[in-house]
């Protein structure tokens, strides 16, 4: 019986120790040192350890919030009508010792219609493609923009902007304090209850002898 009780104790503590990492992490990133309208990656659950070089896909961060709101250069599209790249499907992230150091993503957005500014009208039929590769980005246009109905600029997968992605760590990944998953907590609680039942039964049997 002592062996059974000891085994139950070991099982309970093993359940408690067998946890899946769950940490809060928060990062900002901007283009060429510009953080006026920063983009953000934040998550609370992952299998990342925060040690050395690591890579994770967005699909591996189930509760991640990832915004890519990188505007096109104002001299191409009126300031109030930026192309906004919100499709983050297929994104992956590079980390070094818990810090975000790279993003890999290709996404696109389109802008159609006529817009009016203080300098006149702009008619756009434009698709932009934004490619993030590690700590570098490129933006290309396909389509055209007509200014005041008088002259047109055509684009054929034309490179319109490129440069460096800069990163800021708000909260790094810290794998030193893993948080127990709910199923592990439930298993541990059940194990403790079983342990208590076995102990009481053993004690009653001993008293009746």
C-alpha cells in the first residue's frame, strides 16, 4: 500500500510539472525607424522557450494579435487613402533570446476610386504587394494612378518602397515560469483527490486491525 501511495504522489507531481509553456509577449515593429503608427505582435500562449534562435508560424500562436498596418508612401496615394495590408495569412516570426528579430510575410491590398485632396483629384486602380523578409521589406505596385485627369503613372510590379524593419521589445518571451495548462491542473487535482481517498482508506483499515 505504501508503494501505491508513493506512486500516486509521484504521478500527481509529474502532472503538475508536465506543463505547456504559456507566456505573455509583446513586440512593436516599424519601417526605417518610424514608430508613429507602430505595428504589433502580441501573444500569451506558445511553445517558445525564449532561449536562442527560434521560429514560429502565426498558426502556432493561437491567441496572437498581429497587425500589419504599413501605409504606402504618401507621394503615391493620397494620405487619407493608404493601402493597408491586413491579411497576415502565412506569416512566420524569428526570435532570438525571446526578442522578435524578423518577420516573413507576403500580403497585398487594392485601392480603386477617385479621391480629392487640397491639390486636386487622384484616380487610382492599384494593387500593392508587401513582402517582409526577416528585417527587410519591399513594396511593389501594379496598376495606375491618374492625377487631375491629366497625367497617369503606370506600375507593373514596380518597386516603390524598400528598407529596414525595426523592432522594439515591450515584453520578451520568458520561458522560466511556465504556467500549467487547464487539463494538467485538472489531472493534478484528480490525482490529489485520489491520493487523499487512498490514504484515508489505508488509515481506516489499519485502525480496524
